[in-house]
């Protein structure tokens, strides 16, 4: 997500004492003395309250707007929102306040309401650029990519040398399935802003998504050479701590676009290629906690030792120890969880590349078969007899494959239900429920968006998972957390008709995102996952602070920097 553009309402002349407070408060605001600025703005409002309504309304509106901006910089968005509303009650034509109130709603997870507020600002002033750029951001967040693209092209006509707009158009083009347009915009962004690493890595990602592996490898190599680190600054003036994430192209990585968005801590992503020789001393001085993103034990088994060596050399607290990730292959997980009472973990057999049916012990059909290192429904089939299995193994003989016992997990009403939880430190948080009429069940491929009863059931699960999973299930999930041993990972599971916990998948590769325009009820529960993730990183970074500096605790940062220019 790009930096949000905050607009500033123009000052009004008028009541001397209140106006003087406005000017003095803005001086402190410019110098970053926010506590003093807030006190002076509040004093000005108290004086304006004693003036005749007509004479004081303009300056009071400006004071409320200025006070709201200061609260935004202090990360007090609730107080900011109240003061923007107060300013608009006094002066409804303050375009900047409509825009900034939209930002308050967007940062509170109410993106659709934010869109309406940006549109109100644009109704008053169609050329207001901050409202237009923020509207683009909100449209992208709600996956309205075609409209976002149109607005971005309009903005680009006005400022054709804006590298940020080309970057956004590249991302939107990728989402719309136009890889050539996406790459063209990222290339242009690189030419305009060669110091911005994001564009280099996006070209590699787009090439990889298109299956152009050689071109993708060349793009990643160029990116790693030009920008070994992809940095994302904190949204506060001073980051609360610094997180270094270890990433490896072409293998499964934990999706962190949502988790690393709008952070009060600085994030840096180090791309590790087989020939990487990172500067450990330099990195160690720029990180308080290390986050291993290489999450797929099958895809990453060759690079995970390198990730482990880098993590060990840095000597910092590590989230998702690479050695523990190596133990999360599907067959290893099945063995680790096989003896949990009340938990049905299907037997999972790995068949190496080149091996055939002879490598399988006695099977009971139907069974499931899939390629090792794949997720979702990719190359994943239900097979009814030896002949079908032999054909599957032969068709994919160049890869390791898994053969998995099939468990019928249909509910009494005939529908299949698959639940996802995220383990974040000590917390176990619900993420979604998928309901469908086929055993191969994936949330985005269901018809839940068009069935109110399905959405209502999912919302009830998110609000009260204990209404579905009882205390015995909770105890099983805690045992699973302890045996897997990772700091952050997910589980896809179900309940069979006897109430047993059926486990399908346990790993750190599961996607978490907040782009759910058809199911807005999910948003507050998904935000809990990010809050828990940020808090976990803060605690681990705090452990380092205590050990190295003897501090009693890591201090929680309470201020969040917004792009609020001085008036």
C-alpha cells in the first residue's frame, strides 16, 4: 500500500484570540511538538466557544481540523475522527476534512465508508488530488481494480513522471491479468526511480507468475544486485523496532503483504538466492528480530539450510525457525500428529520421483494424490483404484508425490465445511470457514458470496469459534501448536460426524488477506490476526532489547506518523 495522502484545510482569519492559538499551535506542529500543539489547539477551541457563533465558526473549524491532524500523527485516530467531524459540522465544504475523515475510516478497516467520504470530497472539488490518490488505494483494497486503473491513468496524464503511479499501475495490471502492461509500468517506474527496490522485485514476481522462470530468475538476480534489501519504512516518525524478513524466490514463502502493511516498525526483506553472500555485520545492526518467510518444507528444502545459516549468524530472535519449517512436510506432519486422541490426521505417504506404486503400502480406496510442494487444488485428485493411481504417478514421475488417505468429512446436511485457524504466538485465531458441496474445498472457489446462510454461519464461527469447536478440540489445537513448534502458521481442518477433528494441512504458507468486499463481516476478525502478529514481533524484539540493554520491557509505540504536511 502506498503512503496515504493527507490534505490540509486552509486557515481562516477571524477571532483574534482563537486565531492566535491556531497560529501558535501550527508553529509547534511544524516542529513536531505535538503535545504542545494539541494543548494550544484545545485552548483555542475553548476561547472560540465563548465567542459569538457566527464570528467563531470558521476559526473553530480550522482548529478542529488542525487538532485532528495532530491526533493522527499521535495515532489517536478516534480523536482525529471526532475532530474532523466537528470541523465538517461547522464548515461542510472543507474538502480536506472529508478526505482525512476517509483516511480515518480506511485505517479503521471501514474501506467502503472511506470510499464514500473520498467521493464527497471530490464532489466538492473534482480536482482534489489527495482524495483521488486515496480513493485509488481504497478501490485497490476492495479489489475494484478496473476503476482504480482508470483513475490512475487520469493521474498519470497529469504527472507522467510519477514513478509511484507507474508502480501502482503495474500492480493493478497484474491483478487484472495483463502481465505485459504490468511489466511495462514497473520498467518505467524503475527508470524514473532506480532507488526504489519494489519495482525490481515485482518484475521477477510477474515473470514467475507467468511461468517464465529464466526471465524471473534474471529479474530477481538484477533486483538482488541493485537492492539486496527491500525496505518498508514504519508509518511512525520513529520505528518502534526493526524486523528483517528472509525471503527466497521460487520457493513457498509466507504471504506477508497484509501482515507487513501499515506497521509501526520498520521492515526489511532480504532476498536469498543460492549464490547470496549477505553482509551479516551490516544486517545485524539493522534488525531487532528476524522473520523467516521460507515456509514450504518441500519447495524450500535446498534453500532452508542457507536461511538457517543466515538467521543463526545474525544472532537475533527468530520467528519460524527454519529447522522447524523443515519438519513440516505433509508426511512428517501426519506422523507428528497421528497419536492425538480425537484427532484424525490422514495417513500421508511420500513417493519419491521415479518411484511407482510399489513404494506404497496397502491402500484403501478412494485415496487422494498430489504433487509435493503444491497447495490449494493444484495437481490434487481423488482416485478410486490402482489403475487411476498408477496413471497419476506415471504422469508426474519427475516429482515427489503424496498419497493421502481420504476422509469423508461431510456434515449431516450434506455440505463439506473446512475451517482455518491461524496460530500466532500463544493465540489461536479463526480466519475463515469454507462451505461447499465438493470434497476439494477452497474458500475463494465456493458460492458463499451469494448465500446469506453460509455467510451468517461463517460470521458466527468467527465471532464464537467455541460454538463449533469445544474445549476438547481447543486442547487438540494447543497440542498441535506445541508439536509443530512454529511461531506463526495455519491449519485447515474440519469436524467429522462423530465430532473428531480432521486435519488437512498445517504450515506457514497459508494466505491471510483483508480483501473481502463481499464479506465485510470478516474484516475485524482478520485485523485481529495482524494485531497479534505485530504484538508477537514486538515481544520478540523486546526480548533482544532486554538481553542487550537491560531494559525492563519493550515500550509500545503509541504514535503513528501520517503524511500530514505542515499548514
